[in-house]
C-alpha cells in the first residue's frame, strides 16, 4: 500500500477540520442587549429652547453634552490639569494595564481556533532489560520491531525497527536512537465551545475598556472638584484677610475713641477679641489650601507639593456656565461607562453558558505526527526512516460526578447576577442624575438668596459704623454687623463652590466627555 506523503498529510490536517466545522453549530443562548425604559425628560431640566430667566444664573437644558465639559468653566488652569489627568493618574494607568491583560486573555482564547504544531528532535542512548519483555522472545526469532519503547513526538509507542541481525538472538546490546519530526493537533469546534470562549473574552475586554473610561471620568471629576475647592479655600482665605483688615481698622477706631473719652475699655476689648478671632481662621484655611494642592498632585501621579508653585496664586471660583447641557435620559446607557461595563459583563456571562453547555457534547480532535527515526545518525536523511500517524480522537463525557452540571448551574447563576447588576447600575445612574440635578437647582436658588443677603448686610455694616462714629449707637452693633457680614460672605463663597461642584457631579453622573 502506498503511504501518503508529508504534503498530503498536511492537506488532510487542514481540509478535514474545515469541512467538519462548516456544519458546526453554536450551543447556548445568544446575547441580546437588554432594553430599559428611560424617562422622557429629566426632572429638573428645562425645554430645549429655554432661555435663562433674569433671576437665574444657569439652566439645565437637554442639549448634547460637550465632550470637554470642563472647558465650560473657562479656566485654562483647570483645563490643563484635566488634560494631564488621563496620562498621569495611577488608577487610570492600572485600568490600562487591565485592558492589556484582557487583550492577552482574548488571545489565549482565540488560539484554540487554530491547530497546534510542535517540532521536536531527540537523541537517547538506550538499553533494554534482558529480564523484561525481550525475554519472551525465542532465541533466534525474527524481531523486526522488538517492541522497543521509544518517545516519538511526545507520545510512547512501539517503534525503532531493530532488525534481528543486530540482536544475535534475544540479547540486544545498548543502542543509539536519533529522531526528529513534528506533530499537530486541532480540536474541531463542532459545538461552538471555542467560539463562545472567544465571545466571552471579547466581552471581558470591552468591560475592561469601559472600566478604564470610568476610572478616567472619576479621576477627571475628582481633579475638577479638588481644583474648585482649592479656589474656594483661596477665596475664603482672601475674605478672611479682608475681614482681619476691617477688624483691625475697627480696633484702631475704637482705641482712638477710647483715648478721646468717647467710649469705654469694653469696646476696645471686644474689638481686640474680634481681631484675634478673625486671625485664627487664616491658618486653618491655609492648611486646607495646601491639602488641596497635595490632593491634586496625587491625582496627577505627582509627589506632594509638586504643583504648589503652579497653584498657590489665588484665583476666584470659576462661575457656572449660563447653560448646562444634560442630554436626554435615553442617551444615558450609551454614555455612562459603568452601564456599558455592566452590559459587557452580562454579555460575558451569557457566553460562558455556551461554554458550559458545549462541555456536555463530544469533543473531536484531529491529530497527526511525522518523524524521522534511525539507530544511526547517518540514516536520518533516508526516506525509509520516516514514520507517521494520523487520526481523529473523540472524547465523550460519560460520568464526571456532576461537575458539568454544576459548571452549567454556576454559569446560569452568574448570568442572573450580571443581569441584576446591570439593572441596579441603570437605576443607580438615573438616581445619580436626578439627585445631581436637584442639588444643582436647589443650590442655585440658595446662591441667589445669599447674594442678596450679602449686599443687605454690607449696607447694614456701613450704617452701624456711621452711627457709631456719630455716637448714635454702641460698638456692639458694629461688631454684630461685622460678624453677620463675614458669615454671609463665607456662606456665599461656600454656596458658589457647592454650585460649581454640583455641576461637576452632574456631568460625572451623566457620564459626559466620552462620546
């Protein structure tokens, strides 16, 4: 019988799996993106063509979100810090590494779609036991193969072909065995186990990518909040210094009136206490300023105080934009990275069910090997020294102790968990947006009220001073007006800070910036 050539052997290894795979199927459920009912409009937003009313500073409108929403504050320093965050933040860099890990795992899963081919070469010096199997041979018997156990292409078998002319009977002297060749195997993906594994890996890779986007969005929002808080503390520090200067002026005025006999020492002591109380606020604000600079440095992956020279110069809190685009609720699932990540995780869990189901079916593999084997190195070039093997391997699971069913039950439970996680994520996202809108609009009204309070209290202080200078009222009224104005100014700056951070929180809740 004519033996197949190496080229024909390779052709069989390639053509047979392709022909069988064409008729293959994919078991397990196919993933369908989940649908969710979103509200038609946000609770606190205005119509598309709404214009700011005179009493409002800003409005939330259902317009497309600007991918670079931080630029709406018109602060070049804030924009510069945000643009450096993606490259320097350590959480973002860790998430990037996890993407590389997921991509490598996908490569591992996809490798099962292709045959594996290994080349090997070996040399061994062997001696057969005279009291072993060879002792069963009768003296002088022809032993063309002699059941010599050798290692061929990673497997054991009877080969070697030691002719009887060498044995001189049953006693076989030690001999050399030279061999080189290759072996190949290919699992036919008849039931889609490999395809489902690749689908699972693709979904896991998508989840890792969305996790990185979520980390980037969180880092950007943290940088923006810390920067705005820094400007808020610096503004409060400037106000505290102004209040200290005012308190010192009042103290000097009180001392002059005391020397002139127009007031008592009690007013002097009260004015002095006011100076010390105001001065005591400054160190705490300076500490908070330094802590915010260090926090921003950490978010950018820098050492503490690395940004001090850049940020120490005081600047006011940036005002909120006249319009805050919030988009439509129906767009939230496409924009929020955590929702997209939860959907990808649900996809991966669904594909894993297919992998578990395919394990119940027979697996079919095609394997083959070809090698050159000889007792003399000079014979390694002879075509007669060739040996080969080719054939399918069918593995049918019969009894696994319930392992396959347990794996399937686990995969189904994981899918149910992923589906509930997705639903929880969507509801949480809707809640985040509505809460952020409510906080934004409430603080907006409070901020307008505080502006009016500050203006009224400043006028009250001027009246109290004028009356005190003319001897119409006591210093206690001036002191009360000073404290009231200082409190109102601090409340106003804190409200303005809350208003800007509410806008940041709103954009974070909306998943803005990643279209």
